[in-house]
């Protein structure tokens, strides 16, 4: 499994979330974040704003779904046909284990009892 974290503009977050839902990925974690990228903040007169508000969306998917999900995010998060500085980033990392809290079961792995019986 893979964790896909994307940082997007706040005005794009609901469009991206709807795109993921339409693509069949309803489970998304949304976290408000602040930071700066390559643009190093914004200057307005003599004031520099280093902490630019963004939203982080987190999705965990099967490895085989990675390209599809990334395309869904790119299609909705980009500002205009050519994009703009500050549109965001997508980070992909491996997920070693996943557990459902309510049941305590590990997802994506055979149950221990069934594995012992085999």
C-alpha cells in the first residue's frame, strides 16, 4: 500500500476531494497546514508572509492505484492549463502496515489464525 500526501491551495481542496470521490476514493484525511515552497513566501510591500495557508490531503491506496490517484489530484489541483507557483506538491511513500481500530484487524494481510491453519 502507498500513502499519497498532497499539499494544495485552500480554494482547490474541495475540487480535489470531489475528484477523488468521483474516482472511487472516498477515504481522505484533510489537515490545514501552513508553510512555504520554492517561492519563499509572499512579499506585500515591506511585509513578507512566510506562512502561506494550504491544505494537506492524505489518501492510502493499493500500489496499483497510484498513477490513477495522482492523475485525479493533478487534474483538479492545478491552477489553469499551465499551473502556477504554489499549486502544491504530491508525496508518495510506502505504508508497511494498516490496522482498523474498531476491530484490531490488520488490513491487507491474512488473519493470523487462517495463516496458521494453512
